[in-house]
C-alpha cells in the first residue's frame, strides 16, 4: 500500500531541488534496479514493486520493501510505461575531490541533454573510465532520464560537479585532450594512460576559458553532409581510440 | 488560419499507418525545415509557421504556406515544445532497389528505438555512407522522433526497407562486416571501400539467419562494467574505423 504523502515525496524527487534537499534519487525498471541491487545495495533505501517482481528477488534486510499495485506504480513513476519496480536511493557522498593524476578522466563542458549524459556515463563504464567531471551547468546526474539512459552504470562511475577551470589550473602537468573542430584527426592518436578528455556542448563546443588548457586538440573528420555528431557518439569514438 | 480537418490530418501523420496511406510525413523546427528547404525543396508540400519564421524565409512557389498562431502550432506539433515551424513532406520514391556493389552500406537488424535510428542516420551522413538498409521490423524512418534526431540528415541518406536476408544472398561477392560479441577487435580493421556493415538489435544482437552471411565479425572490446553499448554509439565507433 502506498500512502499519499509517500507518493508525493517520490514524485517530488523528479525535481533537482528536491533531490538536493533530500539527498535522494529514484531509479526505475528491473534492469537498473537489479544492477544497483547487486553492485551498490547500500545505496538503496526503499523499493516499490509489483508482487511479481518481489517474488523473484531477495531484498537485503536494510532495504524497505513496499508492495504496490500497477495503478500506484503509475502514480509514482516518471516513465511513460512504468516497469514493475522503482527504487529510492541515497545520493553518493559528494565531499570527495577527484584524483586526476595517473588516470584517464572525462570532463564534460555543458552537456545539458540528460539522455546524452546518461549515455556518456554508460560509454565511460564500457571503456573503464571511472570518473567524470562535469561543469556545473551539465544535466544533473540524478535526473531520472540520466539514470535511465545510464543503464545501471551510474553505480560504477563517479561523477563530480565543480569548477572545472580551477581543476584544470591545478593539474597543469596532466595532458588535456579536447574535442574541437580544428584539431588533429582522431585516428592519429595512440592509447593513453593519463589525461583529461574534454567533451563540449554539441552546438557551442568547448568554451574558450576551458579550451585554452588543451594540450592536444582532437577532431573526428567529417566526410559527409551532417553538421555535427551527437556528443555521446563523439565520446564513444574518441574513447575507442584513446583508451 | 488552420482548419479543423487540416489539424486532424497533420496529427494523423504521427501514425505509421496514416503516413503509409498518405505517402506524407512531418518535420518540425527551424533547423530541420531549413535543412530540408535547402537540400530537398521538392519534397516539401506545406509549411505551417509562425509569422516570425515566415518573415525570415523565402518559400518556393510550389510550397503552400499557412500562417499559424502559437496555439495552432501546438495543436499540430508532436514536440513537447513546438518550435516556430512544421512542414508536411512527400515520402521519397520507395520503388528503387539499393545498389550494393562498389560502396559501403549500413544494414540495420531490428533497430527499434526511433532515437537510435535517427542518430544512426546522422552518423551515416557524417561519414558519407549514403544508404541504409533496414530489416522490416526497424523503426519507421518517417516516425517524427526519427526525423527529429536525424537532424536533417534524412534528406541526404537513402533508407530502404526490405528482405535483408534475400539481399545478402544476392550479394555474396560483397564483404559483410557484422558487429558481434565474438568478433575481432575493431582496432585491427583497416579502411574499406566496399562492404555491408551490419548493426544488430541492442539487446538481442544480430539474428542468426542474418549473422551467417558475415565474412568478418567486429567487436568493440569491453574494458569496464557496462553490459552493452548504445547501438548508435557502436555504429559511430565502427564507422570511424572502417570508413
């Protein structure tokens, strides 16, 4: 049974302001919830599910389970087609600072589309990039659409938000690779073991204050008529070369 | 002024059945409509726009222009946020058969997500792949979401639907590259000038009846935890190596 106040609370987590205030976010659907249950069960606080889902899962004792009807699930779901289960999770500790030296990181400048951010998190996970640094105006990683399109990779990748210009200034000894229109052909690059790879906004590119830190500029040569490549696709192409 | 029947007609083009019956489809927003106006003006039948849009464009005499109010545009739009202009277009001639020999083609097996199909069309356009062959159960290329995410590339790429197994059987002398989990590392492949590159369904991969035609299997090696890569991202990575 789902109480009215609980329903309101879960709906409110659709908004960033509420997620920040509560330190909580929502993940939906069996694929993602299963993935989170097996990789970060400690982050899960509550699970709302249909009886069918419950009968196929064992839920850790610290997680509260609330059985809901299809109608109730629809009321709290952010999805067009609600899918069996919804989990409320605690946000990760945000006090830590990213360690840049000795590893490869992604730095996102103003990636505002939640679907793109989620897909980029999934790509980073595929290529074993464990941290992503976002400029403050990127989409919120706890946005339901980001969680959905990251397909559970959210549990394995650390995403930081902060002053990326300050961070670049403090790490001048780490090579910086920036995706830009006037760079060298991506196919001329070799694998790297340390570096910051910067992906910019799809229509505006990387802002000059950030781009000035680039030690190498990378371009995916255009051969046909399309004006631009999707930011997530460009990220995939660059990571497949560099990592 | 927008008549009631016209509004109903345009709304009905949101459905494949109606698009097939009428031989028409809809494209929205200044970016895509501008692109179509400059590349394939002959395909455009009607343009519905706010006065602002009209004042900045010259419309070919064969195209009917209907001025609409923001409220009227909202009524006929498929977008959450209607954007200045909507065009009704004639579908391309579908009688032609793809020519396979001597060029690189993409073959899509059961790509059902319209956003993915649109992004793949845009990637093909970037890499100058001029034709895409779709299995019949792929998303409809004239689906408004496909048109939207293809960002105008739809005007430059020929998309065919048909019996892909028959087509592969008829072109046994053309090399076939299939994206599969048990293939060779994509980084070991060189550029090609002729071939069919097969991309399969994200969760099910390529169906066996199609996969048996593969002369080479290609894999993007997984280094981290993600279970799969988005089909459009995988397409981008493969094309950036092979083309």
